[in-house]
C-alpha cells in the first residue's frame, strides 16, 4: 500500500479513494488498520484514527478533536496531549464521505472565508465538518496524514 510515502515529511498528505458501491472501500480501510496494527505496513504512523462518516452524522453539537478522538478511543485520555506533539506520526481515516450529512467545501471561492478555517487546535469546539476539513487541509495538526473514502458521486 503506497498511498503514503515512507519519507519523513513535515507536510503530511491527504488522499482520497473513490469507488463504486461494493467495490471494497470499507474493507480496504479495515485491512489498512489491521495490517498497521500487526506492524505489516505504514510503520511511519504511530497512531491511526479511523472514523465512519455515518457515525459522525450522529454528532449534532460542536465538539473538539480531543472529544471526538476520546469518544472512539477512550484509552487515549491520559496522553492525548502528547500524541498531538508529533502530528507527522498520525493518520486519520474517514470512510464514506458520500454518506456525510455535513458540508465540506473545497471550493476556491470559499477558502479562508468559511468557518471551516476556524478550527486550528484540537481543544477548540467546532462542527465535525470543520474538524475534518481542517485535518484534510492540514490547518489542524499540520503534518498529519488523512485518507478519505467516497463514492464517485459525492
């Protein structure tokens, strides 16, 4: 799996995988996480945080990235602050963008004028869409990497 370079980079990367329904995007995500956890691939990442957009739809209120992580990975409670100190070692996976009810706009005309740019730190309460956008654009935790899956129609 060569989606993410093994080189040490401060910039991180964002990648998208698009595929028709049933082609195996979610299975691929599960395989990536499993192979990473068993130390077969992606050794450059210390942690992988995987989320389904379907689950993120249930979050109606503003939330911090810290709270979002702890809601799914509660065992990080005592050392999440330390994890943020090395964003280059983090991979965030967001599965099923086409199922997301929120709006994430990458339109050039809306850049830096939309609230999506106002989530610069993990402790700030933001809409889920702003957190995801901030991670993808590397405005939140610069240096982290992000993988998003979607259907081609999203």
